[in-house]
C-alpha cells in the first residue's frame, strides 16, 4: 500500500498547478492545494507509521451529551453499561480533528435516537500531505476495526449495532472498516455511511482499494461535490445525489479559469454533506429523495412515481440512485421561493430550447432575436395568450 506512490497523478496534475498559482492567499491551505503539495513533495516525504497512539476515541452517551470519556481498545470498561445500545463512530476527513464542526450536530441527533456515539480523532495522520493522509486511511481503519472487534468480542456488542459514519477521507475509512470486519468475522456490518467520500486519488483506484458496494450490507452514500473533492459516481448500494451531487446552492462554482473571483472556501460543496446528513437525521420528512436515473430526469419530474426514501433513514434497504433538492441556507431543507422560481425558469428555458431545436430540424426556423430578448417565460406567456385568444 505504502509503495503505491502517486507519480502518475503528479504528472496529470501539472495542468492544475499552473491554475493554482492564481489561488488567492487565504485559500492556499484549502483542499485544492492537495494537487500542488502532492506534486512538489512526492519523492521527498517518508510517511510516518500510524499507531494506536495517533488515534483518540471519545465516548458520548445519553446520560450527558456534553461529557465524554476517552476509551481505547485495552480499556473498554466504561462501555459496559451501554453494551446493549447502538454505537455510532464519527470519522472526519483530511486536515480534520475532533473539533470538526459537524461532529456535535450529528452526535446530538444520534444520542436522541438512543445511540452511544464515539467521536474518532485521527488528526495526526489526517494532517499530512493529502496523498499521504489518503494512504493513512487504511491503517487508521485497521486501528478503529481493532477497537470494534474488542467491543464485539469482549463486551458482547453485536456487530449489527455498529454504525461507522465518515466524511471525505473518512468515507473511505468506513469502507475499509466494513471490509476488515468481514475478513475477521465473516459477518458484514449492516450499514456504513459515507458523506461525500473523497474523490481525488480514489477515483483512479480499483474498487477493492477504496469504499465499494460490498463494504457492508448497506453502503449509504451522500454526494455533494462529485468530481471536485468528492467521488462523482455511484460507489455504494444507495447513493443520494443532493442537488445533483456536485454543486450546492449558495456555494460558488469552482472555475479553474477564474479562481481569483472566489472568496469562500473552495470546498464549500464538499463540507455541506455532513450538515445535510445531520438535518436529515433530525428532520427525516424534509429529506425525502426519489429514485431516478439522472438529475436531469429528476428535475424534469420524470420520476414522480419512483420509490421514495428519506436520506436520514438508517433502516432502509433500498438500492440505487436517489435525488433531492435543498436550499442554500440553514436549515437547508427550506427552499426559498426565489430559488425555486429561478430553477423553474431554467427548466422552461431548456424546454423552449429543445422545442426550437425540434422546430429547426423540421422547418429550419431559428428562435427570433425578439424572442431571445424577451426571455423564455415571456415567450411562453405570449404564446399562451395567442392560443387562448
Ligand atoms: C504517530 O505518533 C507517533 C508518536 O506519538 C509519531 O512519531 C508519529 O509521527 C505519528 N504518526 C503520524 C502518521 O502522525
Ligand atoms: C470491495 O473491496 C473488497 C476489499 O478489498 C473486495 O474484496 C471486494 O471484492 C470489493 N467489491 C467490489 C464490488 O469490487
Ligand atoms: C456492485 O457494483 C458492481 C459494479 O460496479 C455491480 O455489478 C454489482 O451488482 C454491485 N453489487 C451490489 C451489491 O450492489
Ligand atoms: Ca462542486
């Protein structure tokens, strides 16, 4: 694994490097810098080994949502009184730590559902250059798995009560945990949750070297930044593509040709995933997704009879691609009327364009400059007026 050095990627990223020179100063530490860091240092850096001392586990229970006890695989006595509850593990991503802002929110929502929650801090291995942290995920997963196996074998916690939830690189860690549990016990975890699992360097790995659809019985995936920092394609057994899965309302588009105009973190889309999931746990009825083949079909209401699943439903056994829309501010399930109207206008524009394409095929007539200037909504209104008199 450690030999799997990304020399190839370095060459591929030369193109990005030029673009990165224009990144504004405040963003230099952002996720995007992974490409440059990987390129400059791939031959100079030796990865430090990951040991159990690099990973800290904080146990929270319903008795006091604000108080934790630290546990480790050799000291699980504090867990005994809770051995009949479900256990969720929260696992952050690159450059993260236990202060990850989403931990508290998901933890509190899960405590209310009767879970005990273990916040995992793997900050040292997570704060290396990206490609090294991405390789560290495998060893981090091994150490977390060792603790889960102790919980299971010594404390009698059934594997069906274990729920790993990871964001970004943590999304692949939960996959490796599921696979390792299966290797050790011949049993699969019932569910793992990957929140915008990392794309860079993983999208070129074969399926057995990353999260995949056999990592657990249900591999529950939320996509928010596919193609940039997140994994773009279907990777689980149930994949939720929020707002299409690659860009989120209220986040600016990442435009490599025009990075100077960007003032917010480039990873806004990517960071949205755990907060959407937190809300989906608290308000399951506000996060109902629809099974559909594509975002375009979903937007054109072609899947209205399709199956519906709540994104926060931790018991669903459904398979496939699911789509839903959200708004741009918290709570994200609120979609402003203004946004809806814009969306609707865009849709109409498309339909009108398609219509004129068809018209061109048949009669070779182009949309008139006059109609273009009016805008699609007005054109439709005018046409309707003509028809109904
Ligand atoms: C893990 O901890 C050891 C000692 O505490 C340290 O030397 C090592 O660099 C750490 N590993 C990583 C990957 O940070
Ligand atoms: C998923 O990864 C595991 C572990 O590497 C591998 O055994 C399994 O075949 C992979 N599943 C798929 C569908 O590729
Ligand atoms: C996993 O994905 C592979 C292809 O990527 C597919 O052939 C297989 O049916 C999937 N298995 C499950 C359990 O979804
Ligand atoms: Ca994006």
